[in-house]
């Protein structure tokens, strides 16, 4: 009979729980890193986990502070994402965007912090005809690709929210 491998300092090796919140957050952050770099953004991760934001995303013209959130299951026909960190809502002094990943649908919502208006939770209904008030932010990566007052970075491959020729973003910027 074989004995289980054991580290002389820590004891038997333990497998991490797959559904632990910290693990789910790490998986969502890895997915964000892959998606953002695939689109052409430069991405940096702060050292440690004491910052209110998870990533710094560089668009070529500007750096954005991004907090990544995710949800893996439906509740009452929608997806609810916590828009707080350790019981306090985020402010524009702390982050610029919350990027919410609806894992089962493979959908991203890129929401400027101002649009949350201090909400602690955000609901998404990607399959309803009317959706939610945040449906306009589905895959809205252009909010981070385009500066508020100039040309979009051509190296970032996102669907633009700007009206062709008018330089008027559909998000009001």
C-alpha cells in the first residue's frame, strides 16, 4: 500500500476547493487578462491584493483602474453581480470601471463606475428583450479603447461605440 505524498513542513497536500470564492475570482481575472490582451490592451496587475482595483489597463492614451467581478449561476432569471469590495461600494476616486463577466454566457459588461451610482449589486438579464439598465454596457470595451476627446487607438480591436464620422460615442462621452 502506497502512502500519500507528504511535505515535511505543511503535511499532506490539499486540493483547493473548485467553487471557493477566491478561486472563482482568480479564474475570472485570468479570463479578463486573456480577453483584454486579445483585444490589444496592455494590462498590468498590482502587487498583492490590497488595492481596490484588480488591473490597470492601458489603451495607448490612458490608463484605467479596473475591478473584475464574475457570476457563475442564475438567480430569478438573471445574474446578480456584487459591485462592492469588503462591504463598501466603489467610488470614482478608487476605480474607473467594473468589468463583470457572466461566465455561463461568456459575456462581458464594461461599466463606468459613475453608471453604478453607488449600487451594491447589479443585475443582468442577457436573454430578456429589454435586458437591464446595464445592457448598453455589454461588450463595451470601446469605453476604455477611446479617449473622451480624441481618436481611438487603432491597435485595439473592439467594436466602436462611436457614430461613424461624428465621433460621438453612444455612451455619451
